[in-house]
C-alpha cells in the first residue's frame, strides 16, 4: 500500500477485533489467509462459509484471534 493510500485510510475502530481466517487443505497447508476486522462473530462465520464456497481445495476454515484458535468450520 502506498503512503498516500495509508494516509487516506480511515483509522481502525478501537472496538473492532481482528480475526485471521485460514483456508486449510487436506494436507494441512493454509492455502488462503483472510483478515476480518469486526465486532460481530457472525460476520466472521459468514466470511468463513464464503471462503469454503470460493476455495474448493479447502477442507476447513480456521478462525484465529490473538494467537488462539476460536473455531473450525469443516466442509460437509
């Protein structure tokens, strides 16, 4: 991101939590990483479901926050 883009970006909401979503293949490799900033865990779950739909190679999506695994959504 350029310096101009960084300067134009709105400041982060201090109440937001940052979640890391990992699309994990059957061999254990995280082939896609997505970051979500929100206060709503439901938004994170919705994004995780969308990632499973978008990335057919993913067996599951892991949801992480602050270095802790919160949950895993498995492909059914």
